[in-house]
């Protein structure tokens, strides 16, 4: 049986070698590098080496305040990338240049079963590794 990770790496490498569009090449190259890193790391990617795209849900690992490992579904938010409706409790960041409030840069745990909020800041530890989510079951 062919390893699906290796199959994807081969396809991305072929696309990278045959791509003439600069924007598409960058995206293919980033996916290729992330997948290679994923394969080498046994699945986990160090945040020191690479961060996921802003807003992409991934598995994130960190140790909480009492030193216990936690794995959560989370997303990385780059500074000034996701607008926010100002909420004093959320500690959003105001960008004077465009007069807009944004989520502060950092990791957010995804909470998909709440009505009002869909994520909360990870504040009880520092995310050190992440990995892509597995595919959603089809049945």
C-alpha cells in the first residue's frame, strides 16, 4: 500500500516543479514544506519552525499551568489579521492606522459548541507544537 503522506508530498513536489504562477508556487511550496516537516516530525510541527496559516484549525499541544500536557483544537491568529467586534473582556487590539479592532496575535482554542463565542485565548501555557487535523469522517 502506498503511504498517503508520501503520495501527497510527491504530488506537491511535481506541482512545485511545474508551476509558473508565483502566487500558486508560494502556496504549493509552503504546503510541500509543511508536509515534509509533518512527515519528519512524526506529525507534530514545532512553532519555532513554522506556524499554521491564520485561522486554520489544527491540533495544538501545550503544557498548562500545572505542567500537564494538553492537546486542543486551536487556531493561530497573526497580528492585525482577524477583525473583532470590540469587547473589553476579550482584550482586543486597536489598530490606529485603519481604526479597527483585531484579535490579539496568539493561539485560540476553538469552541464550536458555544452560541456566542467560537474561540478563547490559550492563556494557561505556551503552544509548542501543532499538527494538521485529520480528515473529517465521511459517514
